[in-house]
């Protein structure tokens, strides 16, 4: 009896020690990005099925970091298609929390689909970390400045969650709510809010689309044309549904995405000039077009 008990205790101790020795996966992408903060892409303890992009040296953070919460295309439970884009944004002073498991290579993710709830989990986590004196992120996060965003299915997840009062801004990429006429085109498992969901938006919103070649173009532009009660912008770059996310540093889509975040989350009026005015900065970049509702200058 004593031998059996001792054997059981030793097995438990061994399992405990093995668990303690497990290391969280992390990866440095494109030398940490081109911004002033060199970033690490990492798993974090207690937040399963999420990937965080944060400064490698959090002691260098002198101002709390605004937050980008991200949902992936195809309801993927990994940001494997978007990690270069997200990494680059984080390097300019953002904490990025993406839905899904960390991509350690460029192989397509093949696994369970993500859920709308994971974006809410991301927001809950940043609030908890910022308030916890034991966390390395303690008082390093600006939890009053949160943009929720996503590409394709991730954009639908974002719109599903748009009423959350903690959200400061929205960024919908290669996405838009389906109309009754084309709802059959949706992939099984995608969230399918009705167009009335747009009435719950309470923050400025931007649609970043891939032009008429983008399968989500009609849906996204229809959303934009319906939104009158908050500042809304729709911009198009003719590259189709896939965008430029997998290009080095996220490609051309990173430029207006970062300007939008700087404007909405940091109050950067120079960044606002990318969108405001008849001769806005975006139109000085090749092939971009822009539509704005009456609440945008």
C-alpha cells in the first residue's frame, strides 16, 4: 500500500515538474517590425488559442499601449495569414491580441474554427492584465483605446461584437455583412448577423476592401452606405479578397490601417490627414480610392 502511494506521489511530482518546464511558444517576425518597438509574437499563459504581439522589452514602454483585437479570415483559429501585418502594427506602439494559435511557420492552419467569443476573451484579458500587479503588462495597456478588427470571417466576428461598450473603433477588412440575397454564399460556421446589426455600432468604423475584385466588396460597400450615425469610411485597393497581409510587413494594407489606428486610438491629427479632406493622403498613394460619409471631413 505504501509503495503504491509513494509511486503515485512520484508520478504526480514528475508530471508537475514537466508542466512547469513547458515553455510558451514565441517567434520574432521580420526582425520585430520596422517601428520603434521591436516586437515578439508569443503565446501567453492563461489565454488559450490566442496570439499576442507585444514589445520584446516592456520596460521601454513609457506610455500605455492601445490595443488591436484581431479576428482571422476563414474563421481560422490561427493568424497564420496575417501575422506579418499584425507584427508590423504592433511595432508602432500597439498591443495586438489575435484570435487563434500562434503560427510557428507559414503552413496553413488546419483545425477547429474560431468563434466570436474569442475577441471578447481578448478584451477581457487585456483588462485583467493591466489591472494585475503581478502581470508584466501591469499598467502598460490603454484599456480605454481598443480597436476590434478582422479580415473576412474575422470582420463578421467583429461586427457581431460591435456593441461591446469597451470598443473605441472598428476596422473591417475584406468583409461586410451578407444580404439576404447572397447569404447562401457564406461558408458554414461564419457568424451571420443581419444588416440591422449595423445600428449597434457606436464607434468610428473603416472598411478596408480589395476593390471590385474582392468577393466581399458588395457586402462591405453596402454596409458603408447604410451607416449614417457614426463616422464611416470605406477604402479600396484593387488586389482582391486576399489583401496584402502576407507580403513583407503586411504590404500596402498596413499603411492606412496604421494611420486609422493612430488617428482613432492615439488622436494623431497628422494620421487623420490620410483620410480627411478632398486631397487626403490616401489618394496620393497609387491605386487607392476612398468613400466617406457626412461625418468625416
